[in-house]
C-alpha cells in the first residue's frame, strides 16, 4: 500500500494485511512525523499497529472496492463506539463463563458430598467469616486432586468451613489414601 496521494480528500489509506487479514487505516492526521515505523489503526483490534515502511508496501494491499472502503471508513469513524460494544460483549461472555463454572463447581461439590455419604448443608461466600466447620489451618492444596487451592470460586463449605476446590472437594471427607 502506498501512503502518498490518498484516494480521497482526507488522505486516509485503507488496506488489508495479507498475512492476518486485519483491515488497517493510515490516517496522516494521526501519524507521527519522522517515525521509523508507519502507524496504522487496526479495525479488528481497535488499536494502533506499527510496521516498517517496507512491510506496509509489501504486505498490506490497498482496498479499492468502493463498498468495502466505505464500510472500513465508517468503522474507522465509529471505532470508539464499536470498541466499547465489543468490550461489553467480551465482559458479558466472561461473566457468563464464570457463572457456568461456578454452577459446575457447586454441582461437583454436591456430588462430592453425596459420594461420601455427607448431607449437603450449603456454601457461603469465602470473604465472610467462617461460621461452621473446624478452625484448623487452611490447606494449600486439595486433598482429593492435589490442585493448589486459590479460592477462585469464592465459596466455602458451610459444614467444614473449607474453601471449595474446582473439583468440588472440601475438607468434609478424608483425603484419598487416608480412609
């Protein structure tokens, strides 16, 4: 992509990276003069990307189709709103994933207790004071699967007061091999 003589009045040059397919915009109004690299704006990642001039010329093919170019220009003009919407979507997806994992771990905890003949008494937020169970020093690893306990779930078993492991285990049942 050549950066001189833009095809419209504002000097914008729009191209597509031949390797990763990213749509990139060169805006002379936002480019640093005298830089050794050319700064282009990514319409995929909504951030600046810098390339040596030779890479811009060799790997970025200018978009000349009027419809594609108009769509890219519109996205460039609205990138802040588009990025905010994408960030909201990512946040919602992450919250949904955490909620699914949380429910999965709760189900694992119920099965763990049932498998050991122990009645499920519920869970409590691990940030609150321990209301049940023993006052022993907390374990640093799960006695069932040996995974380091990091309190990812943020829950404690009401019966024993121990932090739940991602496998669902708590301190209600003896460690494997010690029964």
